[in-house]
C-alpha cells in the first residue's frame, strides 16, 4: 500500500525493499482535544529494522542531491549500519545531508542511548531540523528559546542550516551568517500528525531546486514560509499522508496569509 502511494504520487519507489518475513511497523496515534498526539508503535521486529547494507541501492543514493534521514533507524542493527553506510555513500557523492532526529523516546532502550546515537551523527549533517522539545532533551534541560544554547551546543562548524520548529508559532533559523524567525500560517488544528514531516518536505523541496538558498536570507525566509504553510495545512486534516498538501494548496494559503 505504502509503495503504491509513492508510485501514485510520482515518487520513485525503486529503492523500496520488502522483507519476506517481517511486516511493516504500525503506529497507533491518539489525539488530544487540541490536536496534539501520542504514539504507540508496534515493531517486533518490523521490516524497516531489518534493512541491511547489502540491500541498499547504491546507484540511487549516489544520484541524490539531498539525502534525508532520521534517528529511529539508529536504534537497532542491522538497520543502524545500513543507515550509516548510506550516509557515507551520499556524503562521498556530494549529497547535502539533511537530518531530523524525530525523537520517539518509547522506542529507545534508554534516554542515554537515544542521546548518544542522535548526537553520534550530528556533526555529519549539513541541514538539521529540530523541535523545542528535542533541544531540551539533547541539552539536558536547557532553555530551547535561548539562542546561545542553540548556537553553542547544537550548531556545529560544518552545519549549513539549523531549523528549530515551534509548532503553531513558526520556525527559527540559524546559519553561519544570520539567524531569525518566520511566523507560521494560523489555522485551526485537527490532527498535528505529520506536520513536522510536511515542514521538512517543504523545505527540502525548495532546497532541491535552489541548493544554495541558505546563503541568501530573503530566499531562505521564502522557503520557510512555504514549509510553514505545508505544516500548517497538514494539521487541518486527519492522518499523516492523506493530510499532506498539494503545491497549489500551499500557494493558495500563502497568498491568503499575505493578503
């Protein structure tokens, strides 16, 4: 089903692998009255955890202008080694490495293990998107709104762009040259599942067509406005994939917000 959804939306799914024994992981999402969510995952083990380095489509990875990854695949072997190998291939091929830790603590054996592995690949990333809650977790309780905390503890010398998502309030951005904040489009939330993924998808979509936009603050802010609109529209409908917006819908809400 998931592979077919990619195909229907004209996404190249040739790199997808099917495990003959394990099933796709399931995540049950419960919603609070304000649309915020809690996850309960079922993987024991799931197919994604069993991905091996030998199954990687190396030619496909080498062609990527952007390689995006998270941290959930760092929890168990053999998937951890497969991700690290894929990252190394992408980096060597000149891809921009994008990283969204996407912290899901219940999946990790301990907080210490999560912190260690998430930070273990931190310095390899060119672009990082992180939430305020993740800043607090990774810095052992520091204030996520303190620029000094973000710059001293999380911004590394090779980083091109660090994005801090603030949910309904928008997004902060940090580069070597400048920093700032872009407010979000205001909407009525129904289900916040997938909002962060939609935001990342939006920013990477902009980067794919203009890979150096992080060097120009005006172009970067325009890309974040686009990404914020992607995230905002996603929370107005139930579900993660069904709620992801079209480019036309994003442009419409952007125009409406600017009017």
